[in-house]
C-alpha cells in the first residue's frame, strides 16, 4: 500500500472543511486562532504559523502588507531572521470571538539582517527592541483570513538606531 504524504497546508485546505462540516471537531474562532498565531510566533514555528492562515489570507502591518499564506509565512520568517529571540508577550486579550484581539509587547534583539523602507537592509546591530502594539485576527472556516497588526514603526526604527530627520 502506498501512502500519500501531503504537506500540512494541503491537508488543511482539503480535509479540514469536511472535518468541521461533519462536526468531528469544532472550528476555531478568531480568538482561538489569535492565540495559536501568537503561540507559533513565540515558538518561531513557521509550519504552525502557515497552518493558521487561509491560502488567500491578507496581513497588514506597519512594516509590510502581505497577500496569501506564503507571503505571510515569509513575513514571519524575515522577522525571525532579523530578531532571533523575537517574542510577543500578551498583556490584554479581548474575549470577543471574532476578530480575536490582543494587546502585546514585542521584544527582541536585532541579530540578523532586517529590511528597511525603500529596499535598504540593516545589518545586525545587537540592539534590543521593546515595542507595544496590538493585533486582530479574523476567522473564516477555521482559518485566519485577515490579520492586522498595529504598532509604532518610528519607535521600532529609533530603537534600532535610525533617525528619520531630514538631512541639510
């Protein structure tokens, strides 16, 4: 007997809607998915992160906007590469079902390359960041379809040692 091994995302795309429709397991809501995303972020687990998002999901952050599961996974990969100890500590959770809303503090040390506006790339600086922000995850059919993160981009860049004052 041949066993067909499918990537987790292919299984999720094909089988989970049927499993949910049959009532075998309960479909996660936005709150549960927001918690799963944050847990996967803190574990730097790209496979778990990818499995949280619909293949057509959109993500909007002050850094970039992403369309589709692959681009969203790439966003997290870039953050994990630039900040190898990146962590998001939740300090407030709205108990609403959808969207799942969390306020958090993002911390990390810039130990790797990090993209800047205009296509420039910052080399590892060794600088620590502590940035407060919030995020909302909207669910449909048990997956995140829209993820929005809000934080002060100027605060992040200034902690990395960049100044945006006009040159004379």
